[in-house]
C-alpha cells in the first residue's frame, strides 16, 4: 500500500483491540523488506501490536546516498507517516517507534516533530547520537539496544543515553555484533522490544495520551 501523501510503499498490520502500533524506521542501506525488521515486526504482532513497515525514501531518492544519511529528511518522513496512521482508523491506538541504525536517530527526531504523542521508542544497533540537539527534547520512554561486540557504537549509545532526559534504558546483548546475526541474539532484541512496547502501547496505559 502507499503511505501518506508521498506514496511511500509500505505494509500495515492493524493491532488487536486495545493495543498500539509500532512504526519502523530502517537504517542506511536497508528497506521495509529488511529480514531483521520483518522478524521483529512479526513477533510483535503475536503480542497483539500492529506494525507499519515502510520505506522512508522513494527509490530514486534512496539512490542518492546523501539522502540515506539525512536525519532531518528521514525524521520528517516518519512524522508524515505518523499523521497517515492517525488517519487510518487508528485514531486512538498508541504509537511506538522502532529504529535501526540511522533510523534510530530519525525516530528520536521525529518524536520531537510530530504533533501526536509517541508512547515508546526502541533503538536496535542504532546511532541515537545522530539525533543531536533533539536528544534532550525527547519525551517518549526510550530503550537503546546494542550488541556487546558492537565496539564504538556502544560508546555512542552511552553518550546519547546521558543526554536523554526521558525515561530511558540501555540494554547490551552479549556476543552480538551490529546486525545481531549471531544465533539467538535477535531473539533477545525481540524480547527486549516487546517488553518495552507492550505495557506502554496499551490504550489507557500510563503513557498513553491522545492528541
């Protein structure tokens, strides 16, 4: 289906009654067809959560590598997708963001741009540091997940964590690299993300507000 006024390709799965929806922001060089994000989405769906996997860029835009790393552009697209979700009979469903790599920075910046409350954010192997000055303005409870063998990125996440003023947590998955390709490591990502999202993306939950 086409997402929003830009006609970005995407796949929407509606949540079960009383549950929220997670919008995925993929990282550089990836797309809505990312096998890792699709696996996470399918597992979250089993918990009753809805998901939206979509491309933040049109194919011709993605061909320009500068766009792939344009956090402001990616964040604006995610904010537009959030508006679109609110127009799709999902007016009251709490919304969460799941960002990977540069998509994590886009998710954090988008949370400060959108007029809709965001109930929770999860970053997988992300670069939240690229959110820059927006970090201190993020209000949504934020979970940063990093591989224990993702040296360099761990430190960047620790620095970003220190700048976040919202409810926050850094989870390090042992023996995992940047892409969580090692056996069992992506399962741990799923468990961490699910446990962060499910209680916060319930209608009427403590972090749910409409607007």
